[in-house]
């Protein structure tokens, strides 16, 4: 377990600190090896954080409501049952959220890797398709930045920050993540396909434009509705 955590943290640090060097010496192996494991681990870590936030925002509130009519003695006597029931609910929510995050992250990055490789091949790149998929999966490292606004969501519930402040944090983190993702995709395209940097930049413009557009739509259409859930 410790070795797995150390491997994940070391890999994450290498990707974020020096993406050009990391992709230039891309770890050997099939695309569904360490790269898929890394992307999957990122999805499950985020799922765990999101589930904790859901518990802090809603499920604890529901539990307190259901037990408010019980006496102190009854609460103590039912505590073991409550703990076991909460653990089961937590596990179910983690599995549901984790399954969604796993499909979303891996599906998105596989699609991005395919698009990057297609464009770069048209521009004279000579890299292998699955090497580009592997590199794209490692860019899942950027998704960990989403933990910042997610972890701060309960602060709105308990009136420690305003919804406007959370919205500002979400915006800043999202577009910083887009910038980081763009840098990773450029570095990956340049290293895997052995092309000039300007070609790698051009290939990454389309997927990053889609991400930016998604961010605008999410912030204007979806994010406002989260206020009802958080408060």
C-alpha cells in the first residue's frame, strides 16, 4: 500500500514539475498498464473526496434529523448500527461516484489522445497511437486540482465562505487546470511524435478549446444550481 501511494505521488510530481522530461522518457509498457492505473487511481481518489463532501453536506444532516427524537441513551445504544449503516452507505456512494469518475476521466483522455494523434499524424508526426494514449492518460494528474473547490464546498454549507467565493475559486482552479492540461498535451505530443513544438501546440488547441467551452457552460448553467444542494 505504501509503495503504491509513493509511486502515485512520485509520478504525479514528475508529471506536474517537468512534463517535457517525463514524456520524453515515458515509462515503458502497454498503454493499459501503469498509465491506466494512474488515471484510475486519480478517479478513485477524487471519488473518495467527493463522497466525504457529500457526507459533510447532506448525509450527516439527514442522520441528525432521523435521530433527533431519540434520547441520549437510545442514541448511544444505536450508535454501532448507525456507524455500520453509514459505512455501507459511504461505500455505495464511493462505488457509484468512482464508477462515474473512472469512465469520465479515462473516456475523456482516451478521446483526447486519439484526437491529438490524428492531428499530429496529419502534420507529419511519427508516433505510435497507443503511446499517445498512454501519455494522454498520464495527464489525469491535472484532475487532482479539482479537489480544491470540491473540498471547500462544505464551507458554503456552514457559512464560512459565500457561494460567490466558491464560484471564484472554482473558476480560477478550472482555468489553471486547463492551462496545465494544455502544457501537458503539448509536451506529450512533442515527445511522442517527435514534432516541432508549434505543431504540438496546434494539435492541442482543439481539445483545450472544447474544455474551455465546457467550463463556460458549466459555470453559467450548472454551477448556479449547486447552491440549492450546498445550502
